[in-house]
């Protein structure tokens, strides 16, 4: 009768401790790869977002060059520029500003943050061909795009 009462009361402290130790080991084994997957996904997401921001900035500038009217001038100052203005298209001015950690600005509004170098080169004046380049600190390669200004 004593054995029957003891079994009905529940689990012993040793059984609970052993169960917790086994659950801790299983959680440690399963948890480490999950944390790595979550960290990798976050890093990949940030890189993809950064790439999209760079593509947007270059695409916007290239589109503005392509769609500019014949009366709007496209000016790429000879390197190094005398001021921070790197590209001027009609009323739009693209420049680098180092006060906020090197930001690419469009008319004093931040277009792209964390830019090392932004350059504009007129490759062929007769074709009205321009090359735009952006270099960011965390990558060894440059991002670039070429744009033709429409011929009227």
C-alpha cells in the first residue's frame, strides 16, 4: 500500500532533473544551427537591401540622364571636383557629403548612405555617353552603370 501511494504522487526530483538535463542537451544541439541560420538570413537580407539601394540610386541617375531634355545640361566635373558636386543634370545636383558618414545626396536630401566614392565620367561626348560609379566601404568592387543622353 505504501508503494501505491508513492506512485500516485507524481515524479521524483531525480526524474525531473534528468529530464531537464536531457532537454537542455537537445536544445543546445538543435539551437546552435538555428541561431546560425537566423544570423545568416539577417546578413543576406541586409546585403540584398543595400544592393537594392545602390541599384535604385544608379538607376535614378541613369534614367535622369536618359530622359533629360536637350536644354538640360549634364555636367560631370573633372576629377577631383572643386566642391562636393559630382553630377549635375538640369536642376538636380548629386553630391557627396561627409558630415553623415559619406552620404550621396540629391539636392541636399540623402539618396544613399555609406558611400566611399561616387564618380561620373563622360566617356564619349559625341555619343553623349556617361559612366556612373559607386564604391561602398564593405565591398572591393565598384557598382557602375552607363547612360546615353537622348539625341533630339
